[in-house]
C-alpha cells in the first residue's frame, strides 16, 4: 500500500513537472501556430509524438495513430494522383502513390516540418531512421480523431502534397533494381544480381554483389546488406549507362 502510494505520488509529480508542462505548451504552440491546426484535445497529439520506447503499454504510443494516419494519407494521395495523371492506368497510378508515401519521402517531409523536435523517445528510439515519417502518419491519425476528415485532408494538402513535385514525379526512381529489371524485361535482356562474397563479423557483414548481363559480371558494389548492395550496383548501371535500356 505504502509503496503503491509513493509510486503514484512520484508519477503525479513527474507528469506535472515544470519541464513536462513547458514541453506540452511548446507542442501546443507548434500545432496551433506552426501547423495552423485548430486543435481541440492535446492528448491525441501527445500520444502521436510518443514513441514506443518511452511507454509501458504499446497502445499508449503512436503506433495505433500511425496505422490510422497511414490509411488516411493513402486515400488522399490516391485521389490526388488520380486527378494529376488522367491518362495513366492503375499500374502507373499505384507507382505514383508509392513514391509519395514511401518511407524515404515521408521521412523527408516529416523532417522538413520539424516533427522530430517534439518526438518523445529513448536514446535508442531516436536512432530509428523512420522516426520522422512515423510521426507524420501518427500526427495525421491524431488530426483525424480530433478534428475529422476535412481538417485531415486540409493538413495533407497544405503540408504534405505541397512538398511533392508532381511535374517530375513520373520520372523519379525509388528502386533502381526494380527499374532496371522492368526495362530489361521489356527488351528481353538476361540480367541477374549475384552474391560474389561476404566478409566481416556477423554483426557487421559486408556483401559484394555483381550485376550480370548475359551471365557476364559487368558491375560490382559493396554494402552492409544484400538489398542495399543490389540497389547500389543497379544505380551504378543505370547512371553510368553501362547498358542502354530503352523504356519504349
């Protein structure tokens, strides 16, 4: 009983500390003045910026809001690309949408908005590469729960899609490996990615991948993962014009 009392007292004092209150005021100011959001319940946004590494129950982190925000963002982006590319069919529209909602794209947008400043996470949690993108999706989820669909769409249009270059979107390449494989298939070229060697300790392996054209290795690249090494050598082949692949 006594231990439980002091535990609750400690948590009460901690949660209402001046630094915590000051942080919440800063977050509220950022949302209202910085992002122009007419917020109603700050608690949704506190959760949206709380990483799993800083809570005891996963449902209190931004994961559930991230799931919701991901679905809402996907729907709004799908409608926008449908309008922007009236001549494209389903396959191309899906590619456009994927480029916008890719982890790389969302991380960049989240960083530009300054979201990482307000993320509450442990030192290890802050090292996550997708932190800014996750926070962006959870923020959208919080906006939807707090303010509804119209405000969610408004936020996405003003702060997410405004950062997208739709004019050059079709020419952007997310995966050089996929792009090379697609173009090679159109020309019926025989290509493959081959693991040439791996070295180093288990926790810091280095993989060497070779790019083969007609069973001949014409390019090589190294990286800490097979996937990254494949992407690296594919980009090399594409940018250096080692093989001429025509898209038509």
